[in-house]
C-alpha cells in the first residue's frame, strides 16, 4: 500500500502545472551544500530556474546542472549576478532567491495569487532553520522591520514583474545592499507580503553569533542610509566577518 501511495504522489508531482511565465534567478557562490535544497523546494513549478555563479570553487556548478537549472557565470557580487540572471531569464515574472533559502510549502499558491497584480512586488516571511530562541527573536525583529519600515531583505525572496523592475530602474549591479537599494526604490505602496515562508540556513548566524551578525548587518544598513558607497560598505562587511 505504501508503494502505491508513493507512486500516486510521484505522478501528482510530475503532473503539477508549471507556473507559466515564472523565472527563478538564484545568485550563487560556493553554494554546493545549500543550492540543491533551494532548487528541490521549487519542484517542477517554475518555467525556468537560472543559477548565476560568481566564480565558485566548489561543486556549485555541478549541483545546478544536476538539478536541471540553467547555469550562467558572472563576476562575483550578488547585485551583478542577479542583474545578469534577470537579463538572461525569459519569463515576464522574476523570483529572485538566495541559494541558501528554501521556500516553504504553500509558496506556489502565494505566488500565483501575487501574479494577479503585476504592479506590486512580493516578499516571503523570513524564517530560519534553527529552533533556538535567538532565531525566533530574529524572525520577530525581521517581521517588525518589514511591517513598520517596509524593508524586506534578499533572503526573503522577491517576486517582481519585469515591467515593474524596469520602471524603477532595474537591478543595479551593486556588490552589496542590492536588496535594500531595490526595495527602497519600489517603496511601501509597491511591496506586499506573501503568505508563505522563505526558510534560510542559520549556519552563518550560528557560526558568527546572532548578536554579532545582526549588529554587523545593522551597521551596514546605517552606512547605506548615510550615503556611504556600497564598495566601502563591502569592505566593512568583509573586515567584520574576518
């Protein structure tokens, strides 16, 4: 009986309807460990998955190809890589997703609903794959930031129609803060939360410490709002990681 049920489930997965016009763009750098999970969580639903590699020295490229993604190469830098992926993607709808983020069940329904309104971009609820109290506190802080400041980050994913992206100046090839730059140009009126979670790996927070990493991110955000050039912010970010 269990074999029969599994066979039925497999057939159902294989006959899922593709979300027409949806291209997923994933910038990646040495993401061989997390990329397979990010792509697997998408299933067969996106019409296209574009992985843009920024010069990985691990098996990122092989992981992308093995899972049927289209692989591109671009200079290192998340904004640069995303801009290259957007330019190469075929779909009118773009879902920008980090390589260490897995969309939770129910994402497809949320995306289909959001695609009814091409004049707004959507972002997912931030979640971490960590059961610690520190992770829950950070999730609540991010929810507050999105609700009060309309400032989702890239690890929450971003669903946006190509025409809307073009109308606000496109994805700028920044080395850092490309997500903040874009959502600020979109503004609160053109941003909407999606009713599903984007579950990001908590490895970096566990390794660096929740307080230390959060403080560094806040410092970079403050420097951005003070008008410090992104390349200078990147140097601060890199030094504090060391």
